[in-house]
């Protein structure tokens, strides 16, 4: 509770200091008054007119110890980064559903051999694999045509465009190699 009081006092001091600074800037001119509302405006005003805002400086400096006391007295909630860092807890450990990339390797894997239910074949049969492979080659043909048109329209001086094209071409070649390997394995099954 005391931490929140210091935070409120700090925010109030910062607000009063800013109001005094804006008032002093409008006292010089409307341009400075509006300029103080822009980024780096207060800094430029204080550098240009250091004698016009001494009371504002006192309030702004009073803000620092108040905010510091807020953090020292533990004003941050237990879920803050500071508490989690020093207590060793993370939010992911308490989350009911973790992202699959962050899960432990054995989590969520069901032992199928221990169940008494029917066994289900998860691998597609040869005919399904051939159909999938044919669809993949159709997708690769369309991709190849798109790459051909892109290469035709690409300028040699376009360095970033050439890099992006080369990356996509490498992805295409990897996918083509994978599809050809699947086609060869299907051909070996029929022999």
C-alpha cells in the first residue's frame, strides 16, 4: 500500500512539473508552448531558458525518489518481470496450454501400445501417397512458372530482389528434391 502511495506522489509531481513547464513555455511564446508538447521540446526549452522553469525542475526531481521508493517497497506485482526473474518462476510453467514449440518432448504423447482399442494405420497407403505426390508436382509446376516469370522481370541491379529470388529458388529446389525422392520411393515399392 505504501508503494502505491509513493507511485501516486511521483506521478503527481511529474504532472505538476510538466504543467509548470508548459505554463512557463506559453509565457515566452505560443510557439514554445506548443513546442514543449512535442518530443524533445521540453529539453530544448530548458536548454534555451534555464531560468524560467526552476520550480518545474524541483517537482521533476522529486519524481525520481518517489518512483524509486515504489520499486524498493515492492510495488511491482508478483507477476512482474523482476519477481519472476529472481524467484525462477516463469509464466509458461503455469500456463494451462503451452505452445507446442515450448512443450517438453514427452508431453502429450499417448502410448498407443498400452491401449486395448483398435490399431489405426496413420500412414497413407501407396495409392494415397501417389495422389499426394501428384498434387505436390502440380504445386511445384505452378511454383516453377511463377519463379520463371519473376526471374524474367528481375533486374540485375535489384540486389534485394535477387536475394529474395535465390532464397525462394533454394526452397523450390528443396521441395522438388523431396518430391522426387518420394516419387522414387513409390517407384521402388511397385518393383
